[in-house]
C-alpha cells in the first residue's frame, strides 16, 4: 500500500535589496491563479546570517514541501537558509546570487565586468537623528534608479519604486555564505540578460556551476515586475518537477533548457 499523498509544494518568495515583498505581487497573482499556496516573507536585509536565519524559521513552520525562490540578494539568502531546511525541495533563482561556500556578494560582483550599480550610484542616506554607531545602509540614488534597476519599466512605476526603497545593511554584501543548498537540491535560474545590477555573465556562471535549469529572459534586474509571467512559469516548472518526484528528494536537476541566444554585456 502507498503512504499518504504528500501535500502540494508551497512556494516561498524572498525579495532582494532595495525593494520589499510587494515586488513579487504580479508573480504571486499568477501562481495563486494556478492554485498554488504562496508566501512572501519580508527579507530583513540586515546581513546574510541574520536574514537566512529568519527565512529558515519561516520554512520550518510550513508543514509541506517548499519551492523556494530568491530575487537578487534574496538568492544569497535562500542558498544559505535552505541548507538546513529539509522540506525545501527545489530552488529558483531570479537574477540572483547563488553563492558558494565562503563567498560573499562582493566576491561575485568583483569577479566580472562592473555594472552601473557602482558606489557612485549608491548612497548612505540616513534619516534625521540616525542613532550613532549603527552601520551604513545602502540605497540606489533616486535619479539613477530606473537606469540601473528597472530600465524596462515605465518612469511612472520606477519613480514610485525609487522613493519606496528598502535599504540593505552594507555588511550584508560582505557576509560569507555557508555550504550552498543548491549542491544538494534541484535548481532553476532565470537569467536577466539586460540586468544592469548583476552582470548577466555572472548569472550564467552561477547557474552553470549549480547545474541549474536555465531560463534566459530579456529583462532588467526588476524581472519579477517586468516579466512576471516568465518568472511564474519557471517556478511552476520547479513545482511540477518536485511534485513528479513525489518526496522531492530527487538528486536530478531535471535537464537544462538549451538557449540559442547569447548574453549581451
């Protein structure tokens, strides 16, 4: 006799720097339309260890398999968090950092050609009477936000995104990752070919070393907003793979999608 049928996977979406969980809203609507249970917790953006610990605590409260997705810096968080989360059955990276053990975000950005999101376009903008002794928090300069983060969205949208940014603690960019969850879990990677935040060549490098199933999208770093249909379709693909594998503990990545077009710099 077969055991009880496991519940369908829950999708957990982790946002990156300079935004919040609402950035996933278009993707959430599509996934919920497909009948999936979706959670989008707030990523604290305080540091990789702290952020991963928080997300791990969220995962441990879910009584179902989890397909875990991260955007941008959120990719570093899910890589670190899911290593000790046994119910995580697949990982989805969306223009994201898939770090290896001992790596930090800065290691990846320095290894490849620099992008417009350099120190010149970041600012340590603190509110009045910011408590002394607290570390720097980084924002993208408002006047540069659309160019470096979301060039494929309208100015009407990006003007709002620029003034509602959530800052990231500067130390989060230098915190090192532990053993990567992608080493033992099937992974998918949406490469944003027009990304001006995270070099698309770096994205391809990380996708290939984790043997991820690749989806190449002509999109900015804000791909979760500009191409939610493609992102949701990739996550749905991961969900279907996990469901087909039953317990989700397959050590196969399910075959890479071949891409004919080349990445542009």
